[in-house]
C-alpha cells in the first residue's frame, strides 16, 4: 500500500484530496497547523499531525512516516493578508515549501518520493492574452502571487540536483464542497452561502468580468494522476472556459429554480476583468480532462450545503 503525506490536508482542496486518496487505497498522513483548516475535515482513519510546515518537526515527521508521495497544499492563500503581511506570506509559502523540499531530499536518501505542488493562476497577473497558457509572462499583482511562483523554481532545481520527481499545478478558480465562504472563499462559495442563507449576493462592477471556474473533483483527479505519473513540469488545471459573473448567477438560478437576489456595488480596484487558463498541456501530459460542467459542479455543491 502506497503512503501519501498531504500538507494542508484539513483545508478545502486538501481534505477533498485526502478522501480521494483513501478511496484509491492509499495510506494517508496529514500535516496541518489548523490555522485555516478544520480538524473536522480529517477522517478518523488518517494519521494526523498538527504541525507547521516551517518547523524542524516537519522533517522528522517525513522521515518517520516515509511517504511515497508528498502532496503540498499547505499555504497562505489570502491575497489581502499577503499585501499587509508580505514577510509572513513569504515565510509560509516560500520558506515553508523549501522545508518541504528539504524534507523530501532527506527522505530521498532512504527511498524515492514524488512531489505535487499547488501553485496558482495568481502568478500570471493581468492576462496579455486568453486562454493563458504556461508560457504566459509571469507578472503577479500581489505578494501572494509572487510567493506561489517562487517555489516553482525550487521544484525544478531539486529535480535537477537531487532527481526528485514532481508536478506543479497552477489552479484556476477552484470551487466545491468544503470551501469556506469567509475570507478568501471564492465567489462561488460566497454565492452558495447566499443561496443557502437566502441573503443578497453582491456583484462588484457590471458582472461581465469572467473567470475559469473548476470543480474541486477535477482538481483532485489531476492530483491523483500526477501522484502516479509525475511530469516534472508546470501544468494549468482549468476548464479552458471563461464564465461571466452574470452567467454564473444564471446557471445557479437554473440549478435551484429560484431567482437570486443581487445588488450591484462599485468595481473593486485591482480586480482582473477577464481570465481563463489553457489546459491543453495537462490534457496531453496527464491524460486528464475536466469531467464536471459548471452546472453539474454547482448542482453538487449547492445540494450538499442545502442538506446540511
């Protein structure tokens, strides 16, 4: 039985990954400091360590558990926090990731280990063209974007220096079950929260801004493939489709068969107007493709929260 260690396994994407790895027959270890994740997200049959990825204890955990795969999803993901606290943001996202890589290097002296790293579309900044592919210029608009980008170099470097196999994923706008609408919850989780609580949904600007919304199950599927077949490069995980906020609302209304009450507010400065990611490289290298339409993903998400 293969063993996977998931950093950030108590968070939104991480907890979905943990459940999928268990279903695939992996033995799962989770390391999470619970700064944003919840202990309730971790199944009882998982080995759990409440620990920061920056600590010396992290390497000790890796050497003790000796995972075959380290899936690194622990991160500081709040853009506004990164603007106000760039040092702490960099400490978690850059230094924390280097500690994960160093731990993998130490483990490599005992056994082979495969790494998967969750980067972000935030590395691209304002798109020069659509769909944004992996060769697009890197011009992050926040310290968060910069701190997610920097570790990508380290993964490539550790591969060349220490022959550690890896895959780096740049995610589009992920949504789905387990996402917290508070803080950096994402527009879909905020919308679902408004639907389930019958409250007003606020649209900043004219609602014509577009994003690439990808259901968390499709993110998980890509991670499972990369765990078995690392590609030692960077891949976008996206739907290759742009959807406007207005269309997102229309599709949600079709799902719930009810009108959603909305209010328009002033456009927020610094928000990108249009974005979607090209996913052809991921389809080609990992034989992956998104299998959930936006309507299907929204339906699964909304129904889940309506029954809670």
